[in-house]
């Protein structure tokens, strides 16, 4: 099997501003070790990646890494949600998409302006759909009650998606719903799914459920949170039926000491670059019996299409030869933080897939 793992890498890889959790060197190794040759970096960096620093970041990438790193730029100025960023300038500089990832754009006006511009610029608006976290570390349900923790309702996700879809229809803009975690959001995108309105999910949402949090392991704390078995099944079905077109990582490196703070106090998100492909093959191909070609297009040609990257994502004449060779039957086990060295190049080696075989 050979193909280019052209997909989205979401979240804070914290360059510039904070290079402790990840830098271009570590993210390159992490990506390549997982068979990933292209990534889309999110702007939730410190300072936020916008038209002001895009050019210098692109220069730095060209000098420091062989990985294809594409950039998204903010929707709102400095990701503060107060006024619209300069999308036109960012597009001119090479931004492939716009998002305030990590936060939802609360202002209806800003979202309207952004979606209108997206049609003119022919670039997508990516939306992290979540009204708020309500300071709740995990899903609202059986497990949050058992652990006596505040829970995050699914409504916080699907209400946000509902509003953005409505605006996208009204404005004719390009909307892409990020990291869907629940069946209700799928019911919404199912009705409107088209070239202009697309969606994604991540391997953790079709591999795990809130039950993986029962022992309080913060490596399963992500945003939006892991949901229920019904949601997991709905996500796999939506992938199969084409209502979700992209699988991405939502790769979010944090310091080990930060993740050790427990469910309530640790930050949301963990790494996913190294396991994106393996987890997808394991879960969707081996267990769910999905057509491998369908799985692959969600990490290769579909993201390239979304980001208007014309020469990547397919093995064809005229396309870049970004190739990963994979044995889909070769088994490897993510054992623990400390035995990951050979496979995990992320600086802090915290993975939700540790001891995955035992958990599964
Ligand atoms: Zn996000």
C-alpha cells in the first residue's frame, strides 16, 4: 500500500511562543513515524497564528522541516472572538483555511462575515463547535455521575454546529465541522452534507467511549469529550456512508506534568499523529470491515480537496510522491509512556492508546 497521509493536525503545537510541548523537529518525527507526510497546523498557538506571523512561520517551516506543514489562520482577530481577522491577507500569504480552533466563534456576525468571505476566497472555515466547556472535563452521563464530576452535554456541541450550518446555508460559504463526537451532530450534517459543508472526526471518537475514563486517566480527556457507545457506532456509520469525509488527529501535545494533574485540572487533548493511521486501520478496517480505500481517502484525497491542495493526496501523474508504505496486518502495541520511545517521537510521549490491547 502506498499513499500520502495528507490530513489535518489540530491544536496547539505551540510554535512560536511556547516551544516546550512541541517544535517543528519533534512534530516532523512524530508525523513521519505515523506515516503522515502533510499536516495542517491550527492557529491556537501563542501568539495566535494570523496574517501577522504567517509569513515568518512559513519561512521557518521551509528551513527546518521536510514535512509538508500547511497553515490555517484565525477567523477572529488574535482568536479573541471580538472582530474579524484579515482573512484576505492571510489567504494571500498562503493560509489554507480559517479557524479559531480551541474556541467556537460566538459572534454570529463574525461567522457570517467569515463564511461570506470563504466563498469569495474559495477557502474553508473550520469550526470547533462547542458553545462552552462549562468547566466540565468529561461527557455528561453515566461516567460523570459515577466519578462525581461535572459533565459536558452533547447539546453544547450540536447547538453550535446547528447555528454554523444555518449561516453556511444562508451565506453560501464553505463550512467544515471539526472533530464530531456525537450522534446528534451527525444527524445535522447528514442532512446538509455537500461539497460546501463537510465534517471530520478523530480516531479516539470511534475507538473509545466515556467508559475509558472510569479509572480517571487524563489521557482520555479531550475536547469535545469521549461520548457513549451509541455515539461511537454512529460515527463509524457516518464514516462509511460518507457523511463524515475526513479523519484527523486533533493532535494536542501537552507537557507530562500538565497531563498528570488529574481529570479536573489537566488540559484537554493528547497526541495522535503516531497512531492516526494504525488506529484507523485497526478499528475501521479490521474490526468494522470498512473498505480500505474509503478509509484512506479520508486521510489523503479528501483533506487535500478541502484545503485546495492540488498536487497532493493521490498517487497519480503530476502529483507529489508523498508515500507511506504500510503493512495493515502488522501488529504493534502501545505499551506505556516509557516503552513508546521507538515509535513515539512526540517530546512527551503521552498517549491515550497506551496499553490499548488491554483496554480494548
Ligand atoms: Zn478543536
